[in-house]
C-alpha cells in the first residue's frame, strides 16, 4: 500500500472541476489517500488526473473498488468485462442511468484511444443549477417528481448523433431497451454526504408526475437550461493517460461528437450508490424494472 501524500489541486472552473496532481492511481492507494480523493470529489464534483498511463483495465477496476462497491457493466448493455467501453459520444446532457432507482455514486472514466481532434467531455454542476434558481422556481422544483426511463428518445439520439447508420441505430436501441426501466425521482435531491441540493434531470426524463406531456416538455426545458448554462460547466479535452472521476449525484455530462469518423474509446468503472431522497424525505420509487442485477444499494 502506498502512503498518503501531499497533492496539488488546480481548479478548472469557478463552480466545478479540478486537476489533481501527485497521486498515482491504482488499487494499492491507502485509506488516507482514498479519503482525500473523496473529499476533493465532494468539493469539486469532477476531478481530473493526468499521466495515469500505467493503468490497465484491471487496475482501473481495482482502483474503483477502493471507493465502494463497483456496479455491473450497465443495467442493459452487456459489453466488456468489469468496465463499460464508451465508444462515440452521447451528445446529450445526462446523469448516468437515472432510469433506475439506485443511481451510482460516481464514475471513473479512462482514456483508451483518442481521436486526433475533438471528443471532449463537458460537465455541469447540478448543485449550482439548483442554487441559481429563482425562489419561485426553486419551490416548484422541490415539489416535483420526474419519471426517468431508458425507453425514450435518449437511445435513438445517442446512436444517431454518433454517426451510426440505420442498422446500427436499430441494433443499439434494441440493446439499450432490451429491459425497460422506469423510476420516479425527486427533481431536487439532497446529497447524502454534503447535504447540498441539486437538480436531478437530464435526458432520461420522460415527464413530470401529474403533468401532461406538453407541460412536462416545456417545464423540463426551463429547468434543464439552468443545468446547461455554459458558465457553470467545464470542458475536458482528453489526452492519453487521463482519468476523470465525477460525482454522479451532483453533475451531468455531455460527450461532444466533433471528431468525425475517428475512433474514440474510453473505459468506465461505476461505483454503487444510494436511492435519491427529496427535500421532503421521500425516496425515489421504482415504476418498472429491477436493477438489483446491476448494483446493490449502498448508503453512505
């Protein structure tokens, strides 16, 4: 086991994001270093590490295991071993797998093969988005619950915007929705470690409970716009050896599809999390599907 060391932290944005130097990632980091990384993640919501070229898939998975229980590959996608291969780019703002009840605590993404240009990932702070809501919208958001599902337009958007042909589009969507999940989440969740409130939205949202589809779409655009505000986002341009860790409970992200037909491959490990709780103390409710095969429920 390595010993905890002093690290250098450089902010990359006013509201989220920091580059951390002085830590060699791996499954052998000690408890004090794990605690320090967790502390930085709670503070900055997404943290970046350069020069981690030594990491293999096995070491990345072992490193993830130091922060909790690694989840399965994905609730519906069965590719890869332990790590989910991310090819192409989502080109859509989202928080990972919010269509299930047990939203992961964090994700660890490692650059494997990069295009000669483009392919950055943007991150947005959903806590800052909540903080910036005017009081009237804040009260409204805290009263709302939203239905998230994988059987919506996200899969089609993801495949289409990644430049896939119609055959690949149909293949991807069939895999993505081979088991349908629907979960009703509070629109404002309380972070289980920091106590901060954040907007739980993204493009898995199908509608708001109790509202029509038309009203839901209009209100979603209003609230989601606060998340996507450019001055509370950071854009990470990947380089070989880069690793990003983000708090899935307080961020959204967006893979930018601006690299043409070039290959872009990143490997993701995901750490199990808890069930979101709203400001009223109510937990999320499963409407359809059982995600226990993907992840346990891990409460801080």
